C-alpha cells in the first residue's frame, strides 16, 4: 500500500480557484466517501481550509491521478490540474506535520490550522474512512504540532498589526492587562480583531467607540464591553489606560487640544494611544503632552517584523522535530504499507458513480 497527499494551496493556486474546491466541514465525510470509492482508496482524509484543499489517502495500487481525484470537487480538470501537487511516503508525512504545526501557513506558526486538521481527521474517522495508517498519521501529526508549540518559539509573538497593538499594550504594562481599561475607537475589522485579542488577554474593561452606535453595541456585547457614542469619545478616553484607534477616517479625529482637556481629571495617570489607522487618526503632536504616549502603525510593523524574524529562526528546530517524528511513524506503519493489494478494493474509477448509493447527500 502507498500513502500520499494530493492537493493545492495558497502557494500554488489563487483564491478564485481554492474557493471552488472548498469543502464545508459537514460535507467532509461525503466527499471522503466518493473519493474512497472512486479513487480505489483504502483510507482517506480530506482537509479543506481557506488556504488549502488536500486529500490524504492510502491506496493498494499506484498513486491515483490527482486531477481525477479532484474532479469530484471541481468538475473542470483543465482549470485546476496545473496547480496540483502530489507527495508520497515520507514527503507526505512531513508535509502534513508541517501543515499541522503551522509551518506551511501564510502566517508562519499560526495555530488555527491545527484545529482544522483535527476536525478533518475526526470527520473522516467518524465516517469510518480512516484505518491503521491514517489514524497513526493524523494522531502523530497533532502530537507533533503540540510539541512544536511547546518546544519552540514558532508561534510566539504577534504577526498582524491588530495583534501587535495588543502585544504593545502588554509590553507597556509588564504583561498584564487584567486591571486596565482599554478603549477601541472604530469598530471595523481591525477594531474587532483588537477587541478579540484584548478579551483573550483579560482586559478588565473594554470601551467600544464608533460612529454607528449599533455596531459599537454589537461588538461590545459580544465581548462583555461597553458601547460609547462617538461624540462622547473624549469623556470615555478619560477613563481609559490604553486607546487603540482604527476608524478609517480620511483625516485625524483626535487632536491635541481635545486630549489636553481630559488630562487634569486623570491625575497624572499615563495615557497610551496606539494609532493603527492609515491615514492616521491621531495628531502627531499629541505625543508632546505630559504623560501621553503615542505609537503609530510603523511602531507596530517593527514588532511584527521582529516576531517574524524570531519565528523564522525557529524553523530549523521545528524541522528536526518533524524529521524525528516522521521517521518514527514510518517505522511503525511500515508493515501496513508493505501489505499486498486487497482484491476486494475497487479498481475501476467508474466506482465513483456508486458512491451516491453509500453517501446520497
């Protein structure tokens, strides 16, 4: 038997193509069933995310034609055939371990993919599409991903402007936001991302300011914060320890005179302003006020670059872990992969038509 992976990812195919092949989590078992019968596979797991669609399979014959496997998802082989890749044996194992560990992601070391790999495996397992090889493969992949997270620094440090703003806030207050009040000015995607990060970090209170009070209320309720009318921005700022601003306005919305007017009531309590908007939301001369400290998007991008450099330095350690774990796995499943072909397995690609009788949805 042979172990392989066939697929495409953001590295090989544009989003316009990946979205055509994407499989919803609820449909993973059905597609796996079609692939198992149509491709003559003894085991199969389908992994589908916004950045990749991959088929992990075990076959009793030669590795199936990747284009034919993907016909069930797309229908037009000429459109996606040039974008496909196929890896076998050790290369397939190491590829999955890299994917599960976030080493093959757009954002190096991101953690969401590990959960997506787990969902794909559990869906296949529940549908009885896995076996000795894929069970060991995916269980070891998830264990390896955990080891990579704990033994290396590949996932440490912010790699987006929104998360970098929160990391900067943590640096300012020596790693703890538990007793701090944070104000988010602007409830768009960037503002929402900041609120999510802040909620995870345990900020005591989050104030959400937006021109649309309804939008501010929705975001505030979701994260246990408080919505504030845009015209009450300065009075809310008087309560805050940190202000993260990302309104998307064409000109500045926070000026020196306005900030100066709230300082007497703060009793010399420091105010940290983090402006992640382009164009900027906050006048640069605000930084000249006593006990007011202003950071802009350039400061945050330097944090992102610093973190990315650190993650890249960890790649060699991750590769070492993957090499050891893949070699150990292949040794354990060597007997199964050397098993001769099972004459009961389908050999006719036309069997794909009969999959509908097994998985009609």
